[in-house]
C-alpha cells in the first residue's frame, strides 16, 4: 500500500474516487485537509480537492491541486469522457455557497472548476451529500441534491460537450429528497437516476428514466426504507440492458445490504 499524498499532516484525507487514467494507469481524487494544519491559526478552514496518477506498475507520476476550497465531507464522483476524466464534487465559496461543480482534464491538466447549476444553496455546514457523474463519449450526466430554502430536492443535468457546459436541470424527486443520488447513462444517451425520496415521514429508494430534452419517465420505487432516514449511499451499476442496484436498509437498529436487478 502507498499513500497518494505526501504532506505529512494529521488531517483528513478521504472521500476518494478512483478511475482509469490515460495510459492504463490509476487515477484518483480525494478531499485533502492539509490546509487545516499548515495554516493553523490563520482562520483558514479550507478542505481542498486533489488528484494523483500512478502508472500501471504502481509508481506515482503526479499529484495536483484541483480546487483549493471544497465542501468538507461530501463524496466525490469521477467518470471518463472522450476527452479524459471529469470529477464532480460539492464546491464551497467564501460565502458558504455549496453548489455542485465539475473539473475536467484538458491537455493533461485539470481545468478550473465550473458550477453545474447555480442553485445558490448557502449552508454553514457540510450536508454529507455528494453528486454522481456518468459519461459516454462526450455525453455527461450529473445528478445531485440541493437543500436551498430548507427543501431537499434532487436534480440531474446533461452535457453534450464533455462537461464544459450543462443544460437545464431536470427534477428527479416528486415531493422531497434526501439526495444520496446516483446516475447511469444508457446507449441512447438517456439516463437512469436514483435518489432517496422523503415524504410523509418515510423514505423510499426510487429510480427514474430521463433524457437531455427534459423528458422523464414515471418514478419507480425500488424499496421502501421505512421511517428511519438511513439508507447509506445507494449505488447503480450497469451491464448491457441490466441495472444492478445496491442499498442499505435499517430496521429496529439492524442494517442489511440488499440488491435488486432490473432490465430496462
């Protein structure tokens, strides 16, 4: 085992996403808290997003800064476009706006972060609710949740230029959402998205078909998760025309991982 970061600080380094880097090496991005210690006493509480690349023999080739100030503990997500890797994450402005951003690799370097949509969610805390990104060629789709005005909602947006720009967000939930989203592109450049719905004091894991025109199919319930607001982070995986869905159910203090397969 090796560590991709070499700052030596006793701070958080986690929430990593791994991907195949160009040239069949290993790439990863992670949340990095080195500034919390190295700038101790200056009032700097910035968590950064950093990336590293290893060759196929395990030798580290690079370590780079992607964004110097991001949300403290929202999971990251990476996909591979025709242009290279793209990472989606929850950004953090100086005024505590924590909207979703992406950064892309352009000519071997990470581009400046760009906001997927200006939700304007201002919150002085981490919601622990990261985005999901999927890509096929230059088509990219990102799913996320926002809690602006104390209303949890889940959205997805498509890009046709490798993540440089995104279209109008598409609402995923029907009532209110706890987020915990995932998304998978299909062969016709539409997508299946999942999220956790919260209504009438109960939670449900739901999925829905959407496409870049804004069209959306009916929401389908995969599982009723009960009154407890705990479901872990449900995940989608795709093989051909089949989706595999995995999630955590908690009841009476006991939890179990469950799976379901659906042909689309």
